C-alpha cells in the first residue's frame, strides 16, 4: 500500500458541495448525521451543527470516517431530534401542502372562489372547511393551485370541522400515499401533530412561541442504526454515486498509480479512464460513505475487483501509518547461480512474510499488528503472485549492480558538475534504476517500492534498510 496525500481542501469542498446540493434527501441526511454522530467520541467538535452535516461527512478525512464507522458498528438505536425553527416548521407544512392530491387542491380552490363571491351555501359540506387559507388575492390562490411554497405566515382557519381529528383525517386522506409513507418513515407519529398545529388560528410565529418549540423529539427504538441506514439509504446513495464525475475526483487526488498494488498506472484523460474508484469501506455495508471523498480510492481494475467487499485494514489515507517503508519490504531469493542469465532463478518475496493461515488465526483472535494487517491486505489483492511476474526487472537491477558501482556514480556526478548540472542523490539513483527511490514519490511510477527495496538490499542505491 502506498499512502495518498490529502487533496486540496477547496477542490474537495467544491466537488462534494456540487453533489450534496443535488441530493433530495440532504436535509434528512443532515439530521441523521448530526443527531447520531454529533455527540459521539471524537466527533463532538466536528458535527457541531445540523446544517450541512452530511456535506461535512462527505468531506471528512479517514480518521473521522473511522469514528463514524465505530458508531455505526456499535449497534446503537436510531434516534432523531429535529430542532424546529420558524422557517423549518414552515418548510415541513409546505411539504404537506405541496403533496396534497391535485383534485383536492382544485376543489379547495373552487370552494374559496365560492366564498369570495359570497355564495356561502355553495360550499361543499364534504370538505367541511369554510376557508382553507387566509389568502385574499388571486395571486395567492394561484400559489395553492400550483403548489408553490407558501410564506411563513400561513394561517389555517377551520370552520365547520366538528373537531381537530376530523381535520387531521381530511388532510391525511388527501395526501399522496407515497409522500405520507416517506414522511412517517422520517418523522414517525408526527404527521398528526403537525396537521393539528396547522388547524390553529394562530400564525406560525405565534404557534412556535406558544408551543415553546425546543424540538420535536422522536426515537426509532429497537432499530439498529446500521440496519436502518442500509435499508433506507443503500439504493439511493449508490444511485447518486453512479452519477458523480469520477474522472474529476481522480484528477483532484493527483493519483496516477494504483496505491493498493503500486503496479498499474491509472491514467485519466478526456478520451479514456483506466482507473476505478474503490470504496474502502464497502458501500453496500456502509452506504453513508458511498459519496465520501476520502472513502473513494482511485485504483486499478485488478485491485478493485479482487478487493471488492473483502475486509481491508489499511487505507492509503490512514495518516497514522507513518513508517510504511519499514513495515513492509520486498526482497529477493536467488534460487540458483545462473541468475544473471536466467530470471527464473530469481524469486521476489516480502521480507519476513507470514503465511495466510497464520494471519487468519491471529485475525480471529483480534491480535494483528499494523504490519500483519498490511500483510493480510496483500493476500486479499494477491500481491505476492503478481510481483513474481516481474523477476526480469529484478534481474536488470542485478546487472546494473555489476556496472554502476560507487566510483561510476561519483564519475557521473562529476561529469554533470563539469557541465554546470547538479543532481541530488535521489535523482542520480533514479537515473540509474529508472524508478523513483524516495518514498514520497513511489506513487508516481509503478513498482517503485519493490525496485527501491531490492536496489537498497543489493547496494545499488542508498543503504540497505
């Protein structure tokens, strides 16, 4: 695994914001994130407000995603607390009005027209409403007809309804069924409360004050958060993921070589895209991460296909892993004396490797060290078998070792100096082996990590270890 540096924060924000603004459920997702993660360990200082909480999740770094995952995996119940402000309350009621059935809206519109010209007896008793709204102009009647958002001073005046229950039943009966179902999924048992408040003669401002709204508290008890998120959001968020500009994401990361295997280029051009985006935390298990920038790893087809939904331990964005160069090293095993002319005599191995069976036993006991986790990940993407295919490259390194000794390199540096050209040690090493040998640049060229490790081991560049 080759680490990936964090991308430009402004570019990440703009990329995620453009996706977020198109999400129909963004308000609902904001509420879910803020309530269920805003007070969790390690997240208190991150999700500090409900507004755009899901956008913050989309931009969150790997360590933050890890904390969110911890909460999701903890089997806690889903809990909602919706903070009501006047404008938010208005939005909810507007949603109710905008999803009333067309024929009901038209009928109410006609009833109001009858009232305006004084035909009181022409008002249908089946609707049981003398006036639906306190609007007095044709312009506002058009707003009702076209189901546009209403202003935050809507008044509901009930005349002939026998009681509040009758009004509630009337509104619910004439709501589109799909909206009613979705609304009650999000705000369980709150439709009656809202419609009852709609029947008040007070303005919304007075209404909010009189009810002393600190919030409407609802709890979806006995529903595990992880199960709820998968059930409700999996298909929706996956569909939004399929619409994002994957080329642009790869361009922002500046990744050109697969960070999982460091073996294949993943070029992105206007004409072609050889990269894929791997969800480090699988999107079918963690749909909330489906659109998260730092959960999307530019990778080659082979690694993405092999990893799939398998458990992977170390993310290329994990900044806690600072000594990757020491934790995992490639080495060579020379099997016969004719290695100079026969590449089949050379075996590429991982230094101090552990068998897959041993790692599985340690994994079952939850005793894997960081290095062992890296080794386990290598089994998932079959790194060992793939790298054995490059014995010819190691053979070339052995040839160069016979030619490019210290005296040769000193002479090379002197030739450049005499012509006014000066190169660093790492640049000279790069000229000799044809690969980057400084760990900060492993991700620029395939196989750089393997070539560097073995070149140091045989003394071709730098110092071993």
